[in-house]
C-alpha cells in the first residue's frame, strides 16, 4: 500500500471553503480513480497547516494517477491560498481499533533516520510504540508511512476527541523519547490536527 500527501500552509480563513471543496467535489472524483483506497484531510485551524492524503493499492496505481490529480491539487491550492508540497509514502503499518467519528483529532510525528535503519525503525514502531499507543485513552487508530530512500517517516495517531489527545500528551512525549533512543531516530516535527475528512479503507497492516 502507498500514499500521496499534499501539504499546504493555507490562509486560516480559507479552511472551511477548502474542506467543502474537497468533501463535495475533489474526494468523489479521486475515490473513483482505479486503485484509490481512501482519502483524509488534517487541519490546524490556528496555523492553516493542512495535509490531504490519498491511499493507493500499489505504487503503480498511485503513479498512474499523477497527471489526473495535478489539476485537482491546483484547484485546492487556489482555494486554500497556499503552495502545495507533495510527498509519496509506503504505508508500513496500519492498525484501527474503531472508525473515527466527528470530533476526532490526530497527533502526527515526523521522524528521520538513516535509510538503512528503516526496517529496524518500523519494527520498533510495530512492536513497541503501537502496543503502548493502543493503551492511550480515546485511541482510535494509528499508521506509519515511510520514505525508504530518504529515511523519512510519519506516524499518525487518531483520537476520539481533542480532550483525549490532550490528556495523553505527557505519556506520548515519554513514549516518543523512548522510541527515538531505541531506534536511533531524530524527531523532525510534531503536530496536532483536527481530522476534517476521513474516508480511508486501508486494511489492517499491524
């Protein structure tokens, strides 16, 4: 399984219009593309930081749609008022306790490591980080996406509510520090987001 993410630093006042455009026009068109298995949108309303991610059955299916989705991405960028940054990923881990509901939030953690250490990093996440994360109050699902060539990865943990995500913040910080020591990775960024759109059908990959 693979994914393509588009990150835009939008004007905060444009976020509702962007969410509506993606929900009502962009998402139905993308989900009809061959090999697409879902779409999500994360939003930080304070900063305008938003991430739109599409998931695909294979790297070939993802690459085959690149030209089709380019004009759709430009429409979204025009409405949100920011320049898009595109990243492609392998989905290494996906575990869902239950589907998200309105009000769900996401904590995303970007990390970097030596490319040759990627398999070890995935194992640390799968065998150490994920079981501990599942014990957090309000845990809904978690995923790990990786770019093996650059040694770059992002973990996303979905919580049932903003309150649940906030209450486990100290535990998450401790777990993150322990995992970085065990895997020899560098934390690049941590962000907390509203799960504005969630329509992912990625199967269990824990």
